[in-house]
C-alpha cells in the first residue's frame, strides 16, 4: 500500500468515528484544543513568503491553519513547512471548478498535507443557482440540484478518506417562497456526506441567528469561521465587534463544532489582525 493510500485510509477511519460516534465521543468541550486561522486573512503575506508567514502565525499561538491556495508550493513543501512550525492543516478551500475537474489531484494533495476536509468556500457566476435569472421555485430547485452535487462530492471525499464541507456567505440566507436557501442546502444534503462551515459574520450579516441553526440542524457544523461584526455591519477583528462568541462556544457540542478558524477578509494589518483576534480568544481560557 503506498503512503498516500495509507494516509487516506487512516483519515477515513477517523472520519467514520467522527460522524458515526460524535454524540458518544462528545466530552462537553466548549473551546477547541487549538485555535485555527484561515490563511486567506494573511494571503498578501503568504504570497511573499509562505514559510515565514506560517512561522509568524505559529508564534502568535495558532495551532491549526486552513488553506486557501498553496502559493506555488508543492504538497510536500507545504507539509514540511507545517511540520517545522508544529502546525496542522485540517482543511483547505477549493473552488467548485477545482473539485469538479481536479478532484483526484486535490485528494492526493490533502493526503500529503494532512487535510481532513475539502471545503467549497463560495459560489460565483454561473455556479450559483439564479445566475441564469431563475427566481422563485426554479431558484429553490437549483439549490436542490446543487445539494445533489454536494452529496456526490461528499461520497467521493469519503471514498478518499476525506469529508466535504460548504462555507456560507450571506446570499444563501435569502428567503424564496418562505424557504431560506441555506436551509434548502442543509436539508437536501446527507449528514453522513456533507457538513457545513459556518461563517458567523456572514450568518449574522444575513439576518440569521446562529443558535437557531444549532437547534434546527444539530451536529451539521464541523467547522466555523470566527469572524466578528460591528453594529454597523463592518467586519472586525474578533472581540472588536458584537458577536457573542463565548455564548456560541458554550453550544459547540450541539452545533458539532470541531475546528475553529479565525478570519478577516480584508484587514488593514493582516498579522496585527490575527494577533488581536487570537489574544481575545485566548482570554476565554481555551
């Protein structure tokens, strides 16, 4: 058995335990063992020097990172850089086009680097239902078809020893015929094949309540983006906005949260932003 296949099989065994035995294995956690960072936040620094940026992130105290591109590095080079800093990378963001056209390459990279999740971060252009002008029932049907494709991608991920996730923005919170489009997606995807990465900024910005989603869809949210929002709707470093993350994390087990990634889409000072967010989260005692 070659190394990549061994890693895939090992990851798969762990994921089966995660999804089939989450309730039995829950240990009343409300804070993660290690806070994570979505590297999109520091993408300008990653583009200049991947290794130095990862080292700086680790010095702040982050233990996990989520990738959004590898900036010209091979999977082996990424793994070496992570290991040098004592970091792990449970997840990576890939576009729908990458998942459709280059799935095997993405799965091989995940096995090499040590990802457990492949996450679709955004739907743009013709990929997004409604891009063809569909409205009403036709739009809802488009999201149901998309959910079917997510189930297929989830099945491929499971075969590769991975899990598939979807990350929300606010457009999925539009109500059509009395249905929120995010709800259509969640209700039409198999919990054994598809999980969700809740972005708390975009969820609140879209007018939704995180606790409502925890209650209605318990255990569906393996990952989250810890991203704050001010009263006037601006994105902010964690702790500089109004989202009550302490209250959210108290219901982490109900939600199913396993991985927590700090993110800010456009910080003025990327490293200063991720340091401020980490320091606020560290004050929680996790």
